């Protein structure tokens, strides 16, 4: 298998013979990674999504993954908030990026989706998830759900998988799901154990681990 990185897009295709050509026959999967897409520009447009839709094909081989900070500055507010419609419109644009194409769209949360580390963070991230689910598109999913840390395994192809995690859960200082929650994995030890299990089970596949924060950092996102 060959892996080609093109801007925000991972193009995954099997190698046939000595030289592989990037054609519809050899393309195994197209994974579009979009991060920090949480606001419109000054003209009320979403330039990243507009550009991606112009330059890349959306079909059943395409997966779009939003890498968190899907909404600035404090996630999706309550419906009574005066800014609700404006913020929701950004999320609508993200959800609709591949509507009707057969492509799969996944959202994972970042710190801004958790109300920028705030005390209302758990409520805010669940509100975003529930709104996406309310839109009712079976090809659009928010993982991990309910503020849980994950990991969640997503099968892209028989040979390519993604492991999605909520890294903000690790650093959130206010209320978050814990040992008494309904999460499949409730402690850091359980999360790491399951991550290890998934890596072992898929050791012969291409594994993409996706979360908002870097796995190692000496900056503000490594706190």
C-alpha cells in the first residue's frame, strides 16, 4: 500500500506492480482532514470547506474528518443565546460538505467545543453532538459521544482504520464523564489499555490515530 499526502488530504491506494498510478482503480480511500474550522471569514463564508469542495472528489471512497475546534469560541451555545443561529450556521456548513455524495463525515471535539476548557464544557460538547445527530444524516457521526474519551475504532476499508479519541477529556479540569458514567472506558488506564488492544488487533493495517491535541507537546496544548 502507498500513502500519498496532498495538502489536507490523505490518498490511500494499493500498489499494483512496480509503479502505481493514482486512478479510480487504484484509489482505496480518500481521507480529508480539516482542523480548527470553527468560524466563517469576514464575508460570512467558510473558505476551507469551499476550497476542499472545489479541489477534491466526494464519493463513497471519501472520508472527511473534522479534528476539533469545530466551533469558536465556546462551542455551540444554548438555543436561547443571541449568537446561536450564527454559530450553528458554521456547523451546518461542515455537516453539509458531502451531503448526497455517499462520503462519510466524522467530527471529533477540541478544547473550544468543550467551551474553551470552561465549566460548561461537558454540556457544550454534548450539545454539539446532539445537534449533529438531530440533523439526521446517517453518513455524519460525532465520535466519541457524550463527552467520553474513546477510543473509537472506525473502519475505512478492510486495510485502513481510524482510532478516534477526545483528547480534551484528558485535560478538562471541570466536570466530565468519569468512573460512574456510561462511557465504555472511564479512566485513563482503561483508555490506554483499549488503545493498546486496538493497535494490536489492527497491527497489519494502516492505523490513523486522530485527536485534537498533539500526542506530545511542550506548548500550551501539552498541559
